[in-house]
C-alpha cells in the first residue's frame, strides 16, 4: 500500500472546514471515556490523525478506520421548521379527522365523525360478511354489517339517544401524579359510552321457538365472524314464555378442529408449544375428556377450561364405539376466548364480567322468531386519560384500540415576566423579530404619585427610558437641553402591523439644522441624521418602516410627543400582528391621554391584550395584567383571563383554566382554550407567564385502529435533520508536522519506532520499543502543550491494528481513564483493560 495514497483517502472523507484551534477541554481534564472529545467538539473535527512516513499498511488501514468513525461522530441533529403542522398517519385504521372538521380541544370523537365507522374505515375488522346456518329446523344464509359507534343509540328496540365520548382535552390526569398534559379522555359517566359495537343482519335470521325446537337447536354450532375472528355459537338461552333468544355464548380460538380420540396435535399458544389429545367422550355426548401436556380434564359441551395455560373450548362431542376400540371425536377450540352476551347484563369474557359493559340481543318484537344481531357497549369505570403514545384497548373482543398520538401544532411564545418594580413582555413580530415591551413602576413622577408606565427604569427629570404609544408625550419641567429627550422610546407599528421599539439615540442641534439618530431597538438598525423642527410636528422617514410624526423640544410642555407612530388604518391602529397572526394591543399607561382602553387601577393593570385571529373562536382575547403587591412592595402578574373581544365576562367557549402541573407541583398552572393557546403561569411567585400561541388551530391525532397498527409522523412542524460536518485534510505524515507536534490535538497511530510524532509526544528514549510488550497495544492520552494527543500504538503492526479497531468502535468498549491496554489474537478476539 502506498502511504501517501492512503493519507489522501482519509482526507477525502470530506472537505470544507478549517481547523478550530485548541480544544475547549483542557489536557488535564481529558479522559478516554469522553472520546471522541476533545477531538470532536460541536460537530467539528479539531485534531490531526498522524501516521509515520514509513508506516506499515496495518497502521494506515487503522488510521482510515479511525477517521471514518470520526466522520459519523461529527453528525449533528438540528431542529428545523417543516413549513406547517406535523402530519401523523397510521398504517391501517381510521384517523378521527375530516376535511374542514378536525378534532380540536373540547371536541369529542363523534363531533368529527358524525356517523359510525364501517367497512370503508376498517376493512378487516368491520368487514361485511355472510352468516350460514344449517342447524336445527331452519336454514339461513344472511348478509350482515358491522358498525362501531362512538355514541350510543341504545339498540333498535329502545329509540335513539346520542351520547358522546372521547374528548380531546388539556387537563390533569385523575390518577397517579395527576400530570397536566394533552389527553384523549373517556368519561366514566354511565351514559358516556366509549363505544358501541353493532352487528346487524340485512335480513333477520329465522329460528324456531317451540318447547321442542328451540332457538338453541337452530343456532348453536353456527359460526359468525366478528371483527375478523370466527366465533362459534356454543349456547343460546331464551325466555321460557315466548322462547325469545336473550343470551349468546360465543367461542373463538386459535385453532378449531375435530380431534379423534387417541390422536395428538401440537399447537403453539402464546409462544409455547403444547400437546393436545382427546381421551374420551361420555355416553350422553355432552362431555369430552381432554389432555393438555398429559393433564386430563373433563369439559362440558359449550364450556371452556384452562389447562396448563391453554384454554380449551368444547363445541361438540360424538361418541363412536367401534369393535376394537372407541374412536370418539370432539370439536375443540384451542386457545379459546369465551364471550357471553346477555340482554341488560355485563359482558363476560372467559368467565369474568367486564365492568362498564352491556349486552343487547336484537331479537325482534315479542313474540319473536327472528335474530337481527346484537349491540355491545363499554363505559370505563373510571375516567380514563389516554396520554400521548397511549391507547385504550377494547376489553371485550380485544381487536381494536383508540390511540392518541398527541397533538399537531406549531407555536410561537410570548412571555411576561416581572422584577421587583418592573415588567417585560416579549413577542415576535410578523417579520420574525423579537420585540421587548418594558413596564416600570415609577414612584417619583411629578404630580401623580406612583404610576405604572411603559418603559425602563427612569425618573421624572428626563424622558430617558420611557416608552410612548401614539398620542403619548413626555413632559420634564425645567429641561435645559435635548439631553432630557435622548433615550426616550416610542412604539412604531407599520401599515402592515409590524411592531418595532424605536429610541431617540442622539440629538444634534446647531445653526444649520437639528438632527436626531433614531435606533430600532428591535433590529439594531440606526437611522442617522434625521432632520426635525424644534417644538413642531416633524415628518421623519424611517425607510421601509414608514414615516412617523414626532414633536421634539426641551423648553416646552411637553418636550416630546409621539404624534403619528401607528401607521395602519384607523380601525387597525394600536393593533400589532405577531409572527403567527395573533393581534396584540399594548394598553396605554394608566392616566395617559389615551384612556378608552386604559388600565382600571394601579393595583390591577391590564398590560397586554392578545386577540386570537380565527373567527371560529369568536375573537377570543387573553388579558395579561400585573399588579402592585403592597406587602412585599413588588410588581407581580395576575392569572390570565379569557373572554370574547370587548366583553367583560369570561369566555363561554371551551377552555380549561387553573390546571395544576401535577400533584407534586401545585403552583405551576395552565390555561388552555379551543384554539390551542396554552398559558403557563407561576402562581406562587407570580413573576413569570408564557403564552404559546398556535399558527393554526391545534389538531388532535386520534386513531381507531387494529391492534399493532404502526403510526408515523411526517410533514411540517419541527423536524430533526442530521448534518455531517466534513473532515478537511485531517491526516498527515509525521514529517509534515515536524516541529509543530505541540500546537494542536493529535491522534497518533503507531509507536515511536514507526512514527516520529509518537516519539515527540512520548518523550521516547533511543530505545523506541521501551514501554511496549509483544502482543499488547496501548491507547493513551498525553498532555500536548495546551492540547491533547492520543497515542494508538502496539509492539507490532498487528497489535496497533487491534488498538485502532477499538478506537474505531469505541462504543463497544469501556474506555476510561488516561490509558487502556489492548490485547488479543485477532480482530475478533480483543480484550481491553486498565494497565497493571
């Protein structure tokens, strides 16, 4: 192998970055357990891989392996915007969603569905089928349909009463630590069924109903397919007066087979293989003797028993007495599931009542000779909160589940925080720039006592730090120069409702002109040398933001007025649009010239109004307010309120307020509404509030699906991308860095006999084999000036090759400390241990 060619191969792993310099991790702190640090930091390679000028081929191959592995270690996961809300899909099943009608907060499943699920939604579970009956006195061949409702109609005999269930909510779970989160909630109210399953024949199944020819004789041993499984009718009960069927026992199993006495079959149930054999049938032909793995039990016809973990159901028995020996036969369900459906009673599954369930045999009018189907309903006994990634499985047939895969949303954050005498509201404007609105409790304002003002810490002797809205002014008695005006801020809102906080940064006055520098505190841009006329309304052009009208002076009353800084139409003035389209109103200071939407009192001050954009929520607005807590003399935040725009009473739309974060965290409170806005509030310190506002109305991802269906997410929202940062000329020969060994991080492959760089970092003696033993290699960290060097070297080339294999596959080995010893006989026989 040509060494120079191999070096180029290592460098070809990538190109495009420059060396970063000394590692952040100092040499003294380096530890092998942190590898690939310090050689990889923040996804960037910060070292050189060095091989000897006359290195053995195995050294070079090992260096290539190390470099290739480092390329993978340099991957970085980055969250990026996907251009919309995340889309969640499922491999099979029905998503509770329709065009123009999504599952939003406060919606129940039925609000979106509007109709039961059928074979178009769940083609296997709810497939249309045909029922064949050749038993007894009547024959039937009837088609039937299956439907799954998420409300109850109480059966065809009892009228129609709709009762919804399956609510998308932000709430606290009623169990455990009572964690507040998004849930799919099924109520435990007796009328709020989780579901109703209905099997209905197109044409009634006929049966006889006399004392001799009973419904049982006609219907037993027939098979009906329910939710994809075959169920054998093994028992039918009926009233003794009109012989109307009112109770069905159904048996399903992994294997249904006629088994002859003395014959053995092997069947695997739940992953375990079992031997099943019929040992005998009694003369009355109503009992079978069955052996499971050598243990014999007698099972009545139409019943089940569990033996050695296998449930055996007997559906039929025939005694056959032959001359030489009996050859009795039994029809068995192996791995059976027994379900009993009875009018007005809880469903029994394998002999256990399912609490909250109810059966309804649809048997026509009295007297009846017809079977039309049945209804099965289920209501949880406790309110069930299904968390993200969870499901509630049908406890009766066990074939479908209601799955909740969280909500799809893309949100922006607005924050309100307070200090002892100040507050700050932050949000992103519709250009994506962060805007900060300050508020300050001013105790010294002349003539007005303690007043809450927009702005930073300021005094009555100048305007510096005040924030003015359109029409507001600043008055300083006895001001002697423009210095009293410098530092005043005003809120500018463009015709496109884009908000910027502007500052009078500097004023220059001379005989030729009066000019001001105006700084955009939102973007950092400065508009220099803008001319104005003292104590007169002056039009000042601010580029793409528009033209504002300001009145600037110092020997006047007032000395500064923001005359025209809201540049929208009259109806839109004072309205700011956020990144995702919410409308903000910053409420003027109490007692200012703009009082129609002012704060009520100093002690309960509305600061910000957040108006939701969508008409479906009837223009709801969130009121964010602060108050002065006189006991501790500090500014605090009130709990948020939600109400229709312009109203004075709370909103009637669905919302959930004052929700504790958990049982153990009773002070963090949440407030949510049907649009999906979520407010987080520190109710203890009352100094922090975050409002997460969705770009679009939040959608719940709920699926009714067969057990085992696969859910995947795709599309917009926050996605994760992986970036592989390239290695640029990462490998060199020892001669190429001669004299520079201490100036950078190094991974040195090969010992001092083959690599002069190893000799330098080790401070090796004339005997280049000193410290090495045959059959052994070392991986060792050295202080290398202000950098770190890692030596990967063995006594011979094969030993070095094993050590580079360890480094290349470092996750498979327990590397720690400053040094490990590598031994072995091949690349598959490697042992790593601490030095003795």
